[in-house]
C-alpha cells in the first residue's frame, strides 16, 4: 500500500480500497463488504473511490443519521407525555 499523508490525499482524485478504508476509519474487509453503499468505480481491475464522492457520501450519511436521531427523540418525547 502506498502510504500517503493528509496533504497528499487532498490532491488525489480517487483512493484505493486501502486508502479509502483508512480515510473512513474502517477495515478494508468492512469497506469491501459495503461497496454497494459507498461511491466507487472500477478501473483496470481495481476498485477506486472518488475523493469528492466519499466526502459527499459521508456528509449525507451524517445528515441522515442526525435527522433520524431527531425523529426518534420526538417519538420518545411523545410517548412520555
């Protein structure tokens, strides 16, 4: 695996599985098991993850989870009243 630092990743267009896993804080196996959820493409037999796509996807995931937490909190408050 090519070891890249944060400054190097900022200039990249796409990341390998290993690099994307590090960037997301998950194992390579976990990332491969969830390819259907994460933006990626294939090139020459390799799986690559577009950096911009990962940023957008992570932001959307966080927004969805926040919205769900708010809905859950409202439901709990209604149940307690």
